[in-house]
C-alpha cells in the first residue's frame, strides 16, 4: 500500500514518511544521503528507504546523480506546510514553550494583516532552553514594518520570555534570497526555523526569491 494519497494538492503521509519530510523542510537548502537521513531519525536504512520513496516518486524529494537527496520547495506547498506545522506542534508540545504557544495565538488573533508569516529561528530550533527566542514577522509591505515592530514588541512584553523580535517585508525577503552566499536572516532561517503561521506563503516567497 502506498504511504501517501492525494486530495487536490494535499498529500497525506504516514508516520515514517512524515518524519522523513520533517528533516528536509527543516533544512530547505541542504542535501543528505539516505544513510544520513536514517541516522538523524534513528531509523533503519531499509525503513527509511521505504518511507522516502513516495516523496521521491512525487518529486517532493529530489535525488541527484550522486544519490544525494534534497527538498523540492517549488511544488506541493500544502504538503510542505503540513510537515512544517507538525514540527511546530512538536515544539509547542514541550512544557518549556507553553507561553510561546500563547504568544503565537495572540499574534494570530490580533494582527490585522491578511497575509503574513510568523516563525522562530536560531537556537530555539535546537535547544529547549535557548538564550534568546528569535521571532520573525514577515509582512507584505516595507511601509508596515515600523507599525508591526511596535505591535509585536507590545505583545512580547507581556510574556516572561527572552524574545528578540524582527520584522521584515516581502521585498527584503526576495532581496536576501537572491544573495545565496551572503550571511543574512533569510539564508539563516532556511535551515534553522520553525514556522508558526503562514507556511504555504513562506514557500511561495522562497520559490519566487530563489529562481
């Protein structure tokens, strides 16, 4: 039986296939061998091979001539978003991040924007006790940055968490993504992020910015 089935663009994943995809959406521009994926998941190579096959067959994971595997971030954005939100839920299920869950809900409920992205990046992705919790809000216009800097700071100040808030616009996202070898916020978060909201939009921006 195939691990995955379709309903429109959405791809349903079994548990093992989802775990594999979580590795790739967490490291959007990196590549791995099959053995590296298996080692990261503490999963037998044969099970990893079976789990990844539907992703390869549907071109979500690409394999080069050296058999290195990488994410195709240009398609199946609903499926990639599902994997991103499963990573988010894993993070927020930890007791140490209970208030981060409340913060996220407050931002989502109070923001007036129709299109935005909210994510955490940096050490929060790798540590249960990060020194800082770096928050990035991406809005559609540079003109809205100053307002949303105040907006997100006011909400963050109500929580006893070491927030570091950042706000950027879509145009800055595109500009940074075109400079692939430059050290900047967008290039950092591609491989070290947890998306709290706006995952499909996030992938659309990457698709457009990394032509």
